[in-house]
C-alpha cells in the first residue's frame, strides 16, 4: 500500500529538561501526521475542513503509543501513517515514527465519525470510505 | 488507597476548532497530573528535580488513552492518579480524567527508570519504591 | 484596583533543554491568565463562552513581553492581570509574572472586539465596559 | 540580504474555538522559525546544539508581535527571518509571518548570549558574529 510519510523538524521547543523530545509533543507529532494524512488522502479535506466546513468530525475514542527510543534534534522525524481497519463508523490508523532510519515510536489511533455540532455517530462518509479502500487496494 | 487528584482549568487555548479540548492537550493534562503526583508523593521531587538534580529519569515506554466523552470549558478537569504496578525497573500508573462528575478519559502509563545522562535502565530507586508501597498500602 | 492573580504550576513539560520554562510556554501562561481574568470579571464568560456562545471575540492585535529572569520549577508562577486602557473597540491589559516574589516577566496585550463569525470590529460590549470600569474604579 | 524563510503547515491542533490559529501557537511558529534560522546560519548549530553541546544559550529578553490578519488552514505559513541589530552581547531579529502572500503578523525578538549553565552574559560568540555579518553583508 502507498504509505503516507509526514516529515517534521524536531526543535528546541519540542524538547524537555531531559534534553529529548517531550512525551506530550510526541503525541502532537503523531496527531499532526494524521491530520496531514487526511488532507493528502481527501484532496485537501483536513480535520479543519471536516469540522468547520463539512459538518462532520472524527474524534478519537482510543490512542496508544509504544516508545522504542528517545527522539532528539537534529535529525527530522518521519511519521509513516497506515490505515489498519475500516469499520461501519470508525477507522483505525497506525503511525510509526522514525528518526535516523530507526523506529522511535509506534502508535495506533481509533476515531469515530460524528455529525457536527451534535456529535452523534454516523457511518464513515462515502467519499472517505472510497478513498481509504482505493489507498488500501494499492497495497 | 489514598488517591492523588490533580485539578486543572480547561481554557480556550486547550480547545480546537471542534470547540472541545484537543486530543493532544488531553495527553498533556494527564502528563501534568503524573508530574504533580510524583512531586506530591516524593516531597517535592518532580520530574524536573529527578532529571536536573537527582541524576535519574523515568521516560515512558507505553501510554494509552480511552476517550469516553468530550472535554470542554467551563468545568475544571480532575485527573485521578493511581499506581497500578511496580516492577523491578518500571512503574505503571492509571489516570482517570473526570469533568462534571463523569469520566472523560482513562489512561495508563508505563515508565522505566534510567540513570542520567546515559539513559541505561536502573532498578526503581529505593525511596520511590518505599513511597509507592506506603501509598499503595493505605488502600 | 483589585488585582486578579492567576496561580499556575510550572512543570517539566513547560521547560526546555536549557532547563528553564520555554519562551513559547511563558506566552501561554500569560494568555491563560488573561482567559481566567475575563472568566472571573464577567461571571464565567471566558473566551470560550464569548466565541462559542455569545457571538463575539477579542483577537489580539498586539502583544509584547519583557523577560526579567528565568522561570523554572518548583515554585508556582503568579500572573497579575491589570486592565490598563479601555478604548472604543479595544482593551489593553498588563500581565506581570512573578515567581518567588520576584518579577519574571512583564507583558502587555491589546485586543479588539469583533463580531463572530464575520470578524468585523465592534464597540466594547456594554457589560464588559461596565465590569471593567467597576473594577478599575476600585483602584 | 539573503532572507531565511521557514515554511510551516497550519493544522487543526494549532487552531482554537474561534477557528483560527491560537495566539499562543503563533508565538510558537515564530520561535520555531528562529530556531531553524540559527540552524541554517550556523551549519547545524540550533538552540539545542548551543545549549546541550556548546555551553552557551541565547535566552530572550524581549519579544513583541503585531497581528495583522488571522491565520487559518489550509495555506502554509511562511515566516521570513531577518537579523536587525547586532550588539555586544545581544541580537535582534525580525520575523514576518505571511499566508497567501499577505502579512499575517510582524514580530521582533531580542536575545542575550549567556554561558551555560551559569547564565552570565557573554559577548556574541565569534562564529555567530561572523556568520551574521556575512549574512547581513549580502543585503
């Protein structure tokens, strides 16, 4: 499958007094990668466009991270995003964060689609299901 | 067991265009609660004191979150921190985030103790083991 | 005048590899204090309530900070918020951040009131003008 | 003078319930641009390398921002960094943030060089003075 890769600089402001990237910032890195993944997959429809313009959102119901090695400047971080599971209303994506060719963390995210502003659960929108199936079909 | 509860205001800057607290900020809330838990348990020895003054740290090897309900202003968030497991070199803590009396998220964190700056694994420091066992023993 | 004081823990995640609070986080501390100031002054009407419920906002047109001393754990930071100037559409507030009894930074913020979602400039809403004048009058 | 331009995606997590980039995040964008500027100018010596490896830092003594227009997805933000003034121990840099070809904010930053970990003021290190003068000389 065609992988989506999000490249990101790791800066001073992302690091903590232990002189490695702060765990809370690593969570942000993976989330940024997911937002960029959707924008890429859906021809510009990022989380912002979904929520502000299109009347739906996809809040998280679960996320988990396994941290394999510390992240620190100066090398960039590459987040590899792979869709794993497509349910009736939910989608599961995996993010693998790599620095210097080695896996720094592996994470998994489950989101449920909801209408806005009511936040009731809805089926995966048709254009998203189609785009995900096409992307997975390239595998 | 005596629970540690961390109270936190949820502000405008913690929320996203869906007008609820951003997932990345919720990760930060739970981490803040853990840092405050250690400071309370260890008579002021927070993560900062461990890393900058005491020559050891406790980086995360795993964290997971289950999100039950959205978090939004104006009510404060209460993070309840409970130690769950104490290993040779590692410790597992649970954080339950509650707003308006209802559980908003449940999270679990596994850290491994390391010496600084080398980052080699070490046994749980004696004063931390003693403090955790005393706290758990109150249960 | 009755000062508003916002107390905040300074944590590990707020600090950078220089082992002091990161400049970007200090900006956030002052902004949090302003949000809390309005919520206190306006009986619960924080920036969130203004923007999401009340149909207006108060985006910044200017902010400046002078940093006097580094901020670091373990002492809490106290942000003192003082209204300085009330114009037709704008308001200027000063924030003084103090740690251990000494001034760590001084900042000044100018906001303009706008209607939502159009973002056109509006006069300072009547209830805000009245509350500010009453607060200043206590001086 | 050769301008340094830092390009950055503006994401969902950078925006607030007013559905524009949060002021605190805009502060971070400009700081990121400065960190990247130094890394570029000094052949890889970013703030992290200065503080963690080279025994000096350059904390801010002043920063100010004028906000001209709101920032929001989907267009990238371009931060143009220009050195303005080089003193004995201090340096002043300007950052202009542009989106869609229009200026969104203008900011100015004054830093003072200090040795680490003592934080006493030092003269601008020779290699930094030389690099800045060479860069300015290209103007």
